[in-house]
């Protein structure tokens, strides 16, 4: 329950006004039985007002921890946010602000949608109570007005006969309906930022598409920014403007969604894309990234992807790569292939990737 | 819901029948029962003894004895005819229908072997003091257990939590009667500030439960209640300290579990203040399993009461139990055993039904 | 958290991509956690449980006192000292009698306590073994056979759990009250009334484990029922049984003291902690607090120690706990 963070000594300057969320050098570690695990290891990114950003990675890559750290929802301890980490939201540094102030931001300016709608809703209160409670708190409305607002939000997310639904308990609804309730709850106070942590993972495939469509629609209508966390590249392709790929707590690639998905430059992103099955690849060998994610206690000394990387060479085992500029100023990848030392190897690697992808394979983005 | 209640009641019936059989078997096997009652008495002739046994129906086959004790068989008839009551309806049906009034099923627990009193009347007389002691203890116990458990969970690993942990461990390890003895010594012998025995001050009031007492009570109601209150302090403290330990731990664990649930995180993400998150979203869920647990603990309250009442000479069921065992008054033993076991079954049933009420997810 | 290392150990062979040669040192990066044996892990977690270690320490001291105390102490329980000066209220703790002398016959309280420890510990642990054995057998039969047998056994358990057990024990113990040496009878009575919890536990474990893959796999390859029970199911059931056993020991030590205290337990001539307390009761009113205090403390410490150990074992066995 302790939620206090050590105040961070020097705070940098706030980002420009059009930037809603800026994360600078965020480091979150966990203390566990065998030592300290760096779950998020020095990541930085920013999200402009009304824009959408996707964070992609396998489980354990630190993407959910990033979201929880921004919301300040991690229990401290066992979690610790590193010195020098900064999160700027709407012109304020929120990691160092008093918790009481942070509470006023949560749910009203910054709302979160969780992965598992069944366990994320309180089983013993009606969904109307749960939404109205939040509205009443942030908008200082009476019980009746708050309940009316709850009905309105439920209607907004396409729940039929919302007046009846507000009186139901979470277990009386289907998974898709429950996730709509979560979205309605997040929207109820018109937040500037919605953080959706794997919002469709727990749902049936047919429902997934509906929920994503709804999220996109809502985001465009309300103009709030969306931070979408997912392991599914297909979802990213459909939903976001920019994307960040995370691996073992680090950003390995970032850029616009077209850059990253069509012209991946980090071998990890390439591997992820290659492993997506498609009609074109029928009959061919489906590639998968070799090996497993390394244990956080036994990280490779230099490049963390090196043991699994098909393009690695000596340098990858001795020097840790930085995020480097690739196809454009905004398209970055953490790989030695994009340094002068690796320039000679880049064409071969890209060729290898193209073969693996079966040239001509279409990505969801192209279908639009 | 009604269906569920009916199903639970039906499920409880074989258990209660089992209890009556065990009760009867236990007492039948007991040495020092009526069979031996006069065995050592030289002044009672064999003939007299035989007559006594016959009069009490103790020469009948055991199933017949059980049937009569239960009220399934009519003692005034023999053979299969005994199954039919005086009005012609089966004997086991309630008195207004069957016209029969013997046996457990008709609320008749027989006569005390020792004193000849009605067993039911003796138990009812002893039940009031026990009910007073147990209900006060239960109230104090639950209030403190919930407060201790919740705050220990919220302030996990704090000094308070560690103190509560130590208290719980020691309380859990402490035999009721030893704590009672030590309290008697400290408050009654060394400091002489609290009464250590009985329910009322016998120097000023008649013994509790007697007719004279109620006359006295009518004249001095406030003084009487205060008097009982003073006598309640040590027995209640004894029962509470010993019983609270397990519950506060249980509530703490339940609370810790709910505090780790996704919906608590959601509540925080909604920006709710800490106390709303804890006392509304978490506590409401944390108390669900506690409801069942309380139902299961009522027998412990009873066994705790046996010894507490003995130590503090509280004139309740516990004391009646010990006295009747000492005097081999086995009909009273049977009555107490039967009533308390059935109460346990009923308490469990109520706990289950109550659980279905407080948890909206449960539908039957 | 997703950041926990894989404890089961990975047998995945270090596989290197074909396009680059695999240098020897690359293996260092692979997940190569040794598979810690389950017992080793349990022991590792148990060692970190401070209370459990304290419990082991306390229990060790109490056992040592119970075994060696009566041999080395200068007094004996059956040998009544004849003091020069009769002190009805006894004598408070002193150097010669660290726990004081009792009122009345003026026994040395320490001698009583260590002699009582022998009987009380014997009763607590032996009755636990009886209870756990019965409970395991009943639970295993119930869970493995199922059907009517299961139903019948579980109804019996329901009935027994509904009875106020200490009351029943009081009634039964009374049968043996007048026997000169009834310790074993008391042990058997307590054993016969402490198996129900274990049987429910074992039954539910059987039901859940029976469905698990490794048992299904064993069945699929034609392993016999007996072998499945003894080689596959019981080893998995041991941890919760051990934890339940610790609770039984604690409960029966208190229970015996309770029954003896009320005068229905072990013959009053045999010292047990309950008997000592029972004898001390009347002398308390003349201020003789040390007579009941020390045997009571012995009970509290023993039960505390057993509970600490039980908690430590539960945490250590719990795969979710991380010490």
C-alpha cells in the first residue's frame, strides 16, 4: 500500500505544450527473492495530444510496468523508480508530485483500461456504482447525476439498454461487455490520456475486433491521446500512429507505425514480423525467434538480443548498442547494423529478412 | 435462492440423524449409566433394580430404545403398532397431528437421571447465561478482529502489524483456562478489582435465574445489569483473547489477498482516495470468506465456553456439562450434545445461506 | 510478475542461429538455471523464515528438557520432599527452585514442568501420528474410490465435525478416568478425534491431483493404482499434510491440558501440564501464581513453536511464496 516515491532531485524543463506525455529515462526495478530485476531500464518517449502510441513486446519486456509506473500504481516496495526518471504529463512532472495530487489526475485526466475485465471490476458492486463513483468523485456530482453520466458512458460504448445494465453485476455480463464497461469507466471523465494495457488479450477473437474498433472510434471522437500496450503487431498496425518495440526493459526500435512495421530495422522487430503466419507463407517454413528471453538475472553483457540474433557478430558481444537513427530522424533502432561498423552487414541482413517475410507479403496497414 | 436453502436443509438432515445416532451410541456405551446406577448399592435388591430398568424402558432392544428416545416410536404401544401415534397418524409427526409428545422430535429430551428434572428445562435455564456470555464475547471478538486484521493488512510489516502478529500467535497458543487462571490471579487475587466467579454478586442479589432474582432485577435493573457487566469482563476477555487471534490473522490474510486483486488496482486507477479503496472496495470483498468462517467457529466458542464457565463458575451450559458428566447424568449429556451439535449444523447452514446473500456472484 | 526466473529449469538446448557460428562463450547467456530440487527449495525458504527457526529452537530446548530434565534434576515427582517448614502457599521462585515450590506438598515446580513435558509432548505427537494416519487413509480411499464410499465417509466426517469434540472427548475420557495409567488411552482418544481435517484435505488433494497431467500420463502408460497413489499422488500431498499435522499437535497439546485440567484426562498422579494446572487451581487463590504460571508458559511456548514451524513449512511449501 505504500505508494510514496522518493522526490527526484533535479527536474528537467517541461516539454513543449503540444506534448501530452513525456517519459524521460524511466527506470523501474523490482526487488525479488534473488535480487533486483530491472523491469524497465531507462526508456524515453513522448506522446502528443490526441495522438496514439503503441508499445509492443513479449511478456516480461516491461511494457505493462511502464504503464503502471506512469499511473503510479506500483507498490513501492517491491518496486522502485530509479533516480533521474521523469514523467511529464500535461506540463507537470507526476513522479515527484504528492500522491494526493496524483490521485486527482488518475481517473479524470489519465484513465487506464486493464487486460482482464472480469477481475478488474469489483465483483460485489454493480457496474453503475463503479462508474458513478468515479464520476461523482472527479466531477463533484450528486449520486443521481453521476448515475446518469454512467448510463451515458455505457451508451457511448455501445452497450444496449444501459439503464438496465447499470444495475447489473460484472459477472452477469459477457467478456466483451465487461471490457466495454471498462472503456466506459475510463471515458466517464473525459480523460486527456487513455492507457490501454492489452485491452483485447483476454477476449474472443471476434470480440477483439469490435473492442479495437470501439477504442479507435472513441479516441477519434473524443480527441484523447491513447497509449496502447500490446504484444500483437496486428493490433498495433490497426490502431496507432507511432510504435515502440520493447525487449528486456529497453526500447529496441521506435518510429511511425509504417516505418516500424514495413521497414523494421532492429533484428528483434524483424523476427517478430517474420513469425506472423500469413496465407502467403503457407507451405513454407514459419520462422520463429530462436531461444528464449534471457533471465533478468543473467542478461547478456552487451546487446541483450545478441544470443538470439541471426545477424550478431563479435561487436554485439562486447559493446552495447545505442538507439541509432535509421531510415529517418524519427525511426530509431538499437542495433550495431546502423552504426558505421555494421554498415557492411546491413544489406545482407535486410535481404535475409525480406526472404523470411516472403517478399510481397501484405501487412494489415496496406489493406486499408 | 429458496431452492438452495431447501437443498441445504435436506443435506443437513442426514448429518443431524447421524448426530442423534452417535449421541445415543455414546451414552449407551457410557459406564456409570443407569444400568450400573444401583449396582453398588447393597440396599437395592435385584428385583427393585429390574423394576427400575423396566420402568425406564431400559430392557427393550436398543433400536426400540432409540426409537422411543427420538419419538419415532410410541412407548405406550408394542411392535409395529408403536409407529402409530395416539391420533392414528405416524408417531414422529408433530404433536398436534400425531397426538404424541414423547421423544426428541416432540421437543422432549427426557428426565435427568440424577435429579428427575426435565432435561429441556435444565438446559433452557442454563442457556441464558451462556447466551449472554457468548453474544457479548462474539460481538467484542468480531469488532476487534476486523479492526486488527484490516489495519495489520494495510500497514503490512509496520510496528503495528508486527505487534498484532505477535499478539495473534501468543493468543492462539494460549489455553483458555490458563489465561483465565492468570487473569483471576491478577485482577481478583492480586489487585482485587474484578469479581472472579459467578454471574452476580451473591452478597446482594439472589442467584441468577431464580424467581427471587427476577424480583430483585425488577427492583434494581441498572444495578443488576452493571453487576452482570462487571462479572462479564474477565470471562469475555478470556474468550476474546484466545479466539481473536485466528480471526484477525484470517481477516488480515483475506484483506491482503483482496488488496492484491485487479479491482483494487482499478479502484486506485480511478483516483479514489486510499480509505475508499480499502474500506469500500477491498474490505467488502475481504469479509466474504469471513462470514463462512464465523459460522465454522461457533463450536469453538462453545467449547471455549465450557472451560471459561467452569473457571469463572458462570452458571451456563458449560458448567451444566461438567456437572452432568461428573454425576453421570447421561440424559442431560445427551440433550446438550444433541442441541449443541445441531446448533453447529444450523450455524453452518446459516453461514452458507448468508454467504449467498452477501456475494452477488453466487446464484443457486 | 513476469520477471521471475524459470525455476523449473530449462532443458532447452542452446540453439544458435545457423547464419553465424556459435562461439563457446555464447552459452553463458542462455538460460541455464539449475533445476533446484523441490526439497532443496523448500529448505532454502524454510531457512529464511525467522519465526520457524525460532520455533525449531524452542521445540529443541523443550524436547531436551523433557528427555534429560527428569534424569538430571535433583528432585522427583513421586518422591515427596519433606520440608523443614511447611509453607501452605509454597515458596516463590528462588535460586534453588527457579520456578518456585508448590503450595501443599511443596514440589519443585521445575521438576513438575519437565516431567509434565514428557507426557504432554508424548500425547501431542503420538495422537497426531494416529490422526494423520487415519486421516490420510480415509481421505485417500475417499478421493481415489469416489462414489458411494466417498459419500459415506464424508458424511461421517461431517457428523464428527459437527460434534463439539472436546465435549465428546470429555465424555469418553471419563470412561478411562479411574485407570491408573491411562496415557495411551488418552492418546488414542485424541487420535481418533483429530483425523477429520486431514481426511478432507487428502481427499481434495486426491481429487485435484488425480486430474493433473502427470497422473493422467502415468495412468495412460498403465501404471497400477497402488503405484500411482504411493509414487505420484502422496508425495505431492505431503506438504499440506505436514502443515495440518503441526496444527493437530498444537491443538492436542492444548486439548489434553484442557481435559486433564477439568479432571477427566490423564490420571492425576501422572504429571502433565494440564494436571499440574488443575492441582494448582485452588492454590492460586492464596497467591501461589508460580505454580500455574510456568506449566502454562510451557504450553504457550510449545504451541507457539509448533505453530511457527507449521507456518514456516506452509510458506516454504507454497510455490507462490518467495520467502
